[in-house]
């Protein structure tokens, strides 16, 4: 799936659904946007151009997550999903799309 296909799919979702944007390194640590290199920033700009993402870190059942994994190993104060609160006991992560763009991986998935 191309990055544009994921963006098109998100445009349809983001009006009525809760959509989160998470950036992580290859080893699963959360990465803040100011640490990104040009290729990764380009993807952020493409995704954030026409889409609205929740700032709230609370992820609920039926929420959608756009996960950008950058091609670097970095550390930070927390892992990407270390303190994410998921309500309920049983959750599945349904992958709806994956795209590789300039060695970055973008995944779209839904919490079920």
C-alpha cells in the first residue's frame, strides 16, 4: 500500500473516528518530531497536512493509530506504547495498511 493510499484512507476516517499519530524508533522508543531527519519529517508533513490527530495519549477500543517507525535506533524517556491506557481486558491490533517510504515504515492499525 502506498503512503498516499494510507492518507486517503485516513481522510475518510479522521472526520468521524479517533485517530492517533505515534512516532517511534526501530527499537520501540517514542521519538519527538524535533529529533527527526528530513525524510521522516517529510512523512509527518504529508500525514499532518490534511489530517487531524488526537493529542490525547489515551487510546481506546476502536481507535485508529498511525505508527511511523523511523530507520534509527534511539532511546527516550518512554517506549511508544509503555504507558498507553487501553480500557478493557482483551485487545487486538488489526493492521489496515503498511507503507515503506524512504526507509521509514508507516502502519495504520485499529484497536479492537
